[in-house]
């Protein structure tokens, strides 16, 4: 089945972020949380430290409408250079304003509101924030109730 999903990279916080997202959106992970120590590794690479081996290699969580959110740890100790920017957002379109308010409050806890939820000139209820893990979220509710 063809699908589009969102893949998030974190320095070392993937497990904490996805436990938080599971609490916010509900549901269960699609399969287990895979760890780097479970993979066979690549030829020519030094062995992982125990700390790096315990990091998340892959995790999946279905969120609104079945959209799949995926994630991995990308630590500098494994050669990754993670740069968080403002060039992308996860756009949520909840079915009701009550659900929009709930998600906005939950994801905004410990984060930074960029634009409070409000009526916009195009007629929708809109806002945006950066959560405590640096993930950017937009909320656009078309429902008037």
C-alpha cells in the first residue's frame, strides 16, 4: 500500500519524544521500538558504545487520520550532523475545535507558541508552535464547532 509518512530525527531524544507523542495522540507504536544494538552494524564501522546501542534506530506511531510518524536518533557520536530548522512543520487538521485545543495544549506544554490559536481571515481556526523536542506543528481546523 502506498503511503506518505513523516520521519523525524532527534539527537538522542527519540524515545522520549515518541512516548510523549503517543500520550498526546493515543494509540500504540506500529511494532516494537528498534534499537541500534539490535542491528548487525556496517562493515568497517567501530562497535557502538552501550549508550549509543540503546538509542532508537526506528519507531513508528500512527497519528491523525492514520498518518504515520516515524523517528530515529541521529547522534553526533555516530557521525550525524543534526540541524533543526524552520523549513518544515507537521500540519494537523483535527475534526473539531475542542480536539484542536486539546492537541495544541498538549503539544505546547514545555514548548513555545509561535501563533496562538485564532480565527484567521480564510475562515479557519489556526495556530502554530514548537514542542519541547523542537518539532514544529501547525494546527488548521476547518470546523466551526
